[in-house]
C-alpha cells in the first residue's frame, strides 16, 4: 500500500510553489511566450496579454482606498506588466466582484480611476469590456492587452557584462504602506487617512502606494534602446531581480549607492512597479539609471555591493498579507 501524497493548504506554501504546481498540471500552451514572464505573447508574436487581481484585504483596504484610487491602481499594475514586455498597452478588460451593499458612487469613482490612469499613463489605451458579479469580497480583476512593435523583451535575455538599470520609483510605495499601518490603524482596524497628519514626503509616499504611476511609456523605449531583459518591480527589487537573474542564468550585483539614501527600503519594498532592465554596455535610454551590473552564474542570484543580500524581502500574498503588510 503506497503512502498518500501530503495535501498542504495554500497557506502552507509560497506563491511560487503554488504557481509551480498549477503550471505542472496545465501542460504546454500555444502562446509564443507563456507563463514565467510579465505577460504572454500571442497572435503571431505581436499581441501581449496579462491579468492581475486586487482583492480587499491582501491588496487594498477600503478605509484607506477611494474608488478612484482603486480603479487607478488596478489599471496601473496591469499596464506595467505590458510595458515590461516592451509593448504598448491597447485595451483593458475589467471584471468587478462587488458586495451588494457597495455604493454606486464608489463604483462610478472606480470607473473614473480606470479611465484617468489609462489617459495619464498609456494614452490610447481604454477599458473595452469586462464582467460584473456579486460576492461578499470586493475584487477587481483586470486583463491588459498590448501590441509589440518588435520582439518582446523577456526576463531571460540578460548577459554577463550588461548594465542593470531602473526606470521609476523604488521604495516609495513600501514607505507609504508602512505609514498606513503605523499611523492609520486603531485597535487593529484600518481608519481613514488624515492628510494633515502627514508631511509632504509622507503624503507622496502614501500616494505612491495607493495610486502608483509606473513609467509605462518607457517600456517600448527600453525595447528600442536594446534592452535584453526586463520586468516590472511589483514584489521588491531584491526579489524581482533574483527572478530576472534566475530566468537569465546570471547573477545581478546591485549598487546600494545608486539607490539613494533609502536604499534598504528600495531593495526590499515593492508595488512601485518600476521597470528593471538589463542593457548591453553603453549609453542608457533616457529615463533609465544604472543601478548594478550583470555577472556570470554564481551561488547567489543577487548580491549588493558584491555581498549576498541579507534577505530577499519582497511581497508574497500567501505569507505576508495577514501579518499586517497588505
């Protein structure tokens, strides 16, 4: 008699372990680029597609998040995945799961946020369809589509000697999240944000968390500028750099001095949705700044100033949200 296979709960595993078990059962798909990058590449190699979901609790709290902010963020995080492939976003499909006591004014503000984010971050992109249903948990699921003008930029193309570069903010959204949990929770329950209790830098950090503004237009710029690998930084610079390094079979050495005075926050914090890219040696496209260098395969996928990183940091929804992080 054979022993039964252990059947863990999703809470016992990491996000990566759960994804691996799902992908192992799905079998090969027909996409040119399938799971493992920021978006799939389909339809003759010109169309990219990605999907992301924001759920009340792990991803946002209504006490802190307006309908407008939620719509904006739902668009922004998906537009960043399209940009990370070097593509131009063209359309969003939005599925809303709404508790029946949700105010219609909140839903209207959410739609305003979706539209405003598309107009500000990816002109020409718009919501073209979706779905609406009811549930006890407010959820926003967005599928984003984009068009490639050339080959996609994958995570797997970095080579030894390349320059590691970043476009966008790093660490501000994590600062904002820390402020929300430290200043606007009473007896374990989130309470509305009081702007008067924040200084200018703190207000900017909270906005970076609630309404991120990734450099969407720089995705195609990076592709035209010769980027060999790219991804968006959603789960923290250390963690996402390690994913790019693993996919490319290289190591990445990040330079602390290039990350500014709050380097520790920039390394560990996510949700700014900056673009992390590897370029061949030479001038970088405008909007990107050098933050490190690619080396050959080594024991640690990511080092900081030549030393192994002390902790991977980053965000894992199956490990972090109920510990007061999300």
